[in-house]
């Protein structure tokens, strides 16, 4: 046996063992699941020891009492100051309130939110906040099925037996090096180990899950490009947000992405679900949580005086399906149906769907397509999927009233929402074109749905 062959026989098994140990960067045994087409790098690596630890750390869900007969007077006709669950019959209302107490304040009991001498009293901030959170839960279950599915959410999804959810975020206070004019320069939120123990941006959430900044790592064309600018700070915030996703769901990048082309949408369906989740978080933060800022006492606010807000970890807490996917909301009708509130904004017109043009309407101050409008978008996707040569031109409209720059930005974000939904559904980017925001007639007020529309012309 020559020396070269002898060395090969000695080192070969060692090389094979090393490659096996490095596979997926996990200590064996590991489990691999093909998430997408062969050769696309979409293989999810799961460590059974980590999954077992996650399952063991999952809190036990309080047992549900079965729904009670619906006959009898409604809660609002028997009790005072019942504004959200008043349509429930008294027995069901009582069951809902008992469950909420167990989900949120099992140790403190009813008095955490209520004045025991007068249950109708609103003097405690906890009651004001909890009422708004019930409305938010109804909205989640009724309008965000694209993300929460049939599983739905309840108060326990986030609270898990604690008055304050364990996983929330606040806008980070600027560090000494993060201020313009500092002798040490502006670090743009970097070099503060935080998400995934990296030195990425310490607070990607304010711009990406509260603001409407695009989540991008690169522009669609090579630089220099005066028509499309994507600073490197935006890419860093995007990577920081992606690391948060990974930590929050306990998965790696291949759970949502084709690693041969992270920007491609020929990915597992989880990416589309995550796309809706991003917009859901923005909706909840802007419509429900930020407006409560002045309701909270100062010791419940963040370092910059802002209210706590939600991100993926708030519900998921380390698992790709919150609470292992256990469905809870289906047993609580008061959390799955939105009651008609006095003074509520008028309903939007139904979406318009024609052979050459679709019109979608948005809520005041919102860039999210919800309810019937989402169904109109789904029909547009069907049309473009069937007519493969069709090109869509998207135009966002805004009111003539108010601040022009703010109106144009909101119209642009609404057009982006439609564009991104088409791309998420697999429509080629070359088939989707954007036009500049357009202004409606000067006599159209901002409350008119015509001033909050996106038109999609098919050619």
C-alpha cells in the first residue's frame, strides 16, 4: 500500500465525520425537512433537543369552560358601561370575563382592572387599556385571517397569565454615539449587542414595524441609481429584523426563504404568511397601541416615553406556531366577532373588479387591505394568474385636503401594499408597474373612500 493511499484511508473517514457534524451547524442527531423545490436550498434543520425544550417551556393553557346557552338578556341590558362584549348574553359574558381573568391576571383577579366598589367605573387605566385590547383582539380574528388563520388569538396568546406580556418593545433611546454632532460620530444604532447577540441595528422595529420603511437589502438595479436609493442602513435594519423573526419563531432562514435567492417568492407559504404578519404588526401598533400612550402611567412607558408595542415574539415566544398551534379563539364568540360600535367609521365600498380595472379602498390613515378589500385583491391575483400576458399599472390616490407630502406618502404606501401582495402571490415583477400618487378632486374630503383608493389598470 503506497503512502498516498494509506493517508486517504486514514483521513477519509475523519473528513466524512467532520462534514456530517457540520451539516446544518447542529450537533447530531438533527432532522431535516425539504421546504421547497429540490436544489433551492429550502431545507429546514430542526434540533429535536431544542424542540423538546421549547415544548417543555410552553405554559399550560388554562382549561376552557364550554360555551353556555345563548338565550337570555344581553350583557349591556343588565350591566352598566359594557362597551365591547355587550352583545353577549349574560352567561356568555360572565364566562368570557372569567376566562380573561385567568389569561391576564390570575393572581390579582377581577380587581386588577375593576374598582370593586363600582364595576362600571373607568378610573383604573387597566380597564381602559383592556377594553381597547379586546377590540384589537376582535380586529385580529376578524380581519387578519391571512396571518392568524383559523387558530385565532386570545388574551392568553400574548399575556400567558401575566398582566403585561413578556415580549414587547419600545423605541430605543439614542446612545451617546448615535447623536449627530457627537465627537464619536453617529453609529446609526449599531455596535450595541442586542438581537441575536449581533451588532446590527439596535432598534429596527420603530422604522419597520411602526413606520412604513421598505424592508429591503438591495435595490432592483445596479448602483449608482438616482431613481432608487437603498442606503446600507436599511439593509442592516432588515437583517436585524430577520434575526428577530428567527429568534421569535425558533426557526432558521429556510423556514420562509429560498436561500439561492432570498428575494424570490418561489418560497414556502410561510413567507406570504410572514408578509401579512409584518403589516398586521404595523396596523396594531399604529391603530391600537400608540394611541394608548397617554393612558399609561409613566412607569409603563419606554425610555423615550412611548407605549409598549408588539412584534413577532409577542405572540410566538420562540415557536413558529404560538402555543404550539393550539386553537383557543373558536370557543369565544366575543373575541371573534366585531360588534358595531357607536360612531364607528362608515364601511368602505366593496372593491371593484372589472376585466380591465380593479379598485381597492383603504381605511383612514391605513395602508392595509382588510376584509372585503382583501378579497378583491385575491380576485385580482386570480385574474392576473389566468391572463399571464397581463401587465398591471398601480395608481394610488389621495385627498386634496391636508398635508400634500403626507398624503402622497400614504398613497405611495398603499400602492406598495398592492404591488407587494401581487409579487407575494408569484406575479412576475416585470408585470407590475407603479405610477406616481395622484390627487383626487379638490372637493373630495379625506374621509371620502374615493380619496383612499388604489386603481389597478390591466393591459
